[in-house]
C-alpha cells in the first residue's frame, strides 16, 4: 500500500506537522510505503479556476495522489474549520481524489472544534466518492507542552490506529473503488 500524508499547516512550528511525523513513523514501522508532503514547503498557487492547474507542482502532486492508495490529512483547525491550504489542495487537484481512502489528524486550540473536519470530509465523500475512515485523531493544545507533543500514550495509540485503518481500508478496497 502506498500512503500519502499531507501536512497542511503553513506554520513552521505546526502541531499538526508534529502529529504527521508520528503517523509517518507509524506507517513506516508497519511496513507501508509512506510519503510525507508538507504544503508549507511547496509553492502551490491559489486556485484561480484557470492557469493554476498548469502549475508544475500541481501536476506533480496530482500524480502522487493518483498513485496513492490511502491519504491522511494532518491539518490545523482555525475558526472552527480546516485551513485554507487543505481546501486549496483539493481545488487544485480535483477529480484525482475519486475513490481515495482518506483519514484525518486535526490539531486545534480547544475541544469545541472537534467536528470541524466534517464539511471537508463530506465534500471529499460526496464530490469524489472518497471513503472516509471514521477514526479521526483530534489533538488540542492540552496535548502539547512548550509546543512539543506531550508523552501521551493514548494519543499515540490513536495515531497508530488511524494509520493502520487507512492502510487496511485502502487494501480492502483496492480494485473496488475508482
């Protein structure tokens, strides 16, 4: 199975990026082929509905998504919604998402935003028939000490579970979706 992990925060001190690194390690430890892609280091254009689709980095990402069996978004929650960079990625790459297995790792300031990923997930599910893994990992500022992940066995267990579930769903659905 080939898994992609998109870390969507543009903040260099991103908590969601820390969580993505742990998911990467979990996937590699489980023998998966995993690639971590940080939107912070890419030079993606804003989707303009025209020339942005021709950008070379958009083409390269589209091919990586096409080749992936499962995808994990590690993203921040701002103002009760996923960040704009994650939405821009979907707008730029569009229909290549069709039939993909998708999981979510979210980092937010507090507990009140725990369902904020649902409109994004619904869009992927309804527009592109993505299979959404019903195990989200949601971390808050309480899971971090001095901007570093606290030693939390429960959060680590949930991350391992999400990474394993994305791979298992993708394996089970290979040849069925798409």
